[in-house]
């Protein structure tokens, strides 16, 4: 019984530490402006650009060369302007 309690406490402590670590590493959203220096080593996710003919907000989640995760917000032209 003591072993079971010790195992439960060890598992709970591991989850508590993992929860604190992920909370600290949550990236904040950074706004892109012309001339912003970017260090993009790996793109993780690009938001979907809507099918409209106007400028819309978009986001890119990426990792830099140090392995830090970033979320970049930028403006993009919608995909609905083609003249078919």
C-alpha cells in the first residue's frame, strides 16, 4: 500500500512540474512590422487565409534557431481576389 501511495505522489509531482513548465513556455503573440528581424528555423503552423478580397490578419507559429517557439501576427491579402 505504501508503494502505491509513493507511486501516486511521484506521478502527481511529475504532472505538477510538467504543468508549470508548459505554462512558462507559452509564447506571446508578436506583431510583425516592416523591417522586423525574424529568426525562423522551422514553421510549425500557418493560419488559413480566408477566401475574401481584402487584407486580413494571419498568424504563423514557428521555432527560432534556439528552439524557442514564437507566434507572429501579420497582415495578408485574402485569397478571393483572383479574376477567373
